[in-house]
C-alpha cells in the first residue's frame, strides 16, 4: 500500500513537472543561434568576411608525419588537406621537396587566426617557405584554393587543436 502511494505521488510529480520542462524548452529555443558543426579532429573549418569553408584533413601531429607531409602524392581531392599541428607555437618553415602537387599553406597562431597564407607553392622547389613565428598549425590545401575562396590573413580556423579558452572560434 505504501509503495503504491509513493508510486502515485512520484508519477504526479513527474506529470506536474512536465509542464515546467516543456515551458523552459519552448522559451529557450528562440534564443538559440544557428547550431555550429561539431569539432572533429578530421575536419577543419575556416571563416572570414569571404564566407566559410570546410576541409577533411589528415593530421600531421608527430615529427614523423610532419616530415612526410604530402610528399609523393600525385593528387588530392578538392575539399581535403593536411593539418600540421605543433606541440606549441613556433616558427614554421616548409619546402616542397618530393611534393608533386602545388599547395597553398595557411599558417595560424594558437588562437586559430590566420597569420600568413603562402599561395601556390611550386612542386619540388626547395626554397624555404617561412610562415613566421608563433605558428601552431599549418593547413595545406590544393594550390589556388585559398585565393579562389578568399582565405586571407585574419580569417579564423576552428579545430580541436585550439584551446577553447583562447580560440578565436572555439569548439
């Protein structure tokens, strides 16, 4: 008998509270902005005055994967790239030895803000490409895409590599 009374009281409490839960959900829904896509390690988002872009990426986050990079690749799909991630911000320099396709290199600081864009690096060229100091990530994409999309210094990158507390566009 006591169990039955407690069960009935519990159900009444749930039913009575349901209106409050529903009302709360209804009032908060209009205040929500457009949902941001979830941050994933294999995806980079970029935004700026020019709009937004999404790239599927391979990660180069160890000394071995960073030294290999995109060497010996004969092609790369348009909306893909490679994201080089360093342990801490530093001077980032690249060359195109054994790289068979032209690349754009997008250098970002620890907040994910683009600090330098190198357009259409020449395959096989061993001239040093200096992205500057304070660089945490470098995104390599097909040559010509950064200019065609309008990706410029000041654009923002979104990726889990950037600490949420300091990211310009946090996850």
